[in-house]
C-alpha cells in the first residue's frame, strides 16, 4: 500500500537534486532515507545533518561524521585507539555507534567515502593545475563539484564575485 506525504518545495528540490546525483528514482531514495532515519533511533549517539555534500550521519554534539570514524577504522586502528588517540573528543560509545551504523549500512557509507575521495582528487588537480591544465588532463570542462558548491555557498552569502570560468 502506497501513501502520500507532503513536503516543502525546498525539501522536494533537494530530493530531486539528490535523486539526479545518485541516479535513483526519487521514490526509492525517499523510502531508503526514511527507513535509515527511522533505523537511526537504534543509535542515540548519531544524528542526520545537512552539509555541503548533502545529508550525512554525524555524531551528536560534535562536528565529526560517521564517515570520518569509518575512514580511520579502515586504516587499521581499533575503536579504542580511534576514541583515545585519533578522535579524543569522541567517547568509545560514540565511536562504536559510528562503526555499528557502518556495519548496518556499508553500501551507503562506502559510496560516500569513495565519492569524497574522487572529488578531493579532482579539486586538488583543479587548484594545482588551474582551469586550463585541469581541462587538458581530465577532458572535463568546468570546476569540480566541490569547488562549484563551495563557490555557490560563498556567493549566496553575498561575499563572492562573478569571476567564474
């Protein structure tokens, strides 16, 4: 049985952008997100938050997200080492909650980690080579997404310029 829910225009447009970006039907995207959001009730240490790259699962009371903890974990340290040495602002419970979320949603977290790495490399190349060098090397025209989004946020604040390539 299908049901209809109403959302604001702003939320609808954000969902549309995310559906386009992820190449998933909006219905599938919304259903998955709602399920994950409801499932997050199992992790009281975590919360959803909107950031420059979209919605992410973060650790309450910190600026750290699950993906950062997972990135450290993938490099080899134990949860105890992450909490005591690498991210001492986190408790062991918060670190374990982040890793528990990853265990439940590995595809989502791995996808976001991979996208972040690829975008970081593109942004580094663009900044290092400049627009023309980046275009020659990658055959991509325009700026990498992370730079475009950062510039758009800056421009929205009324502090940016119109100098775009």
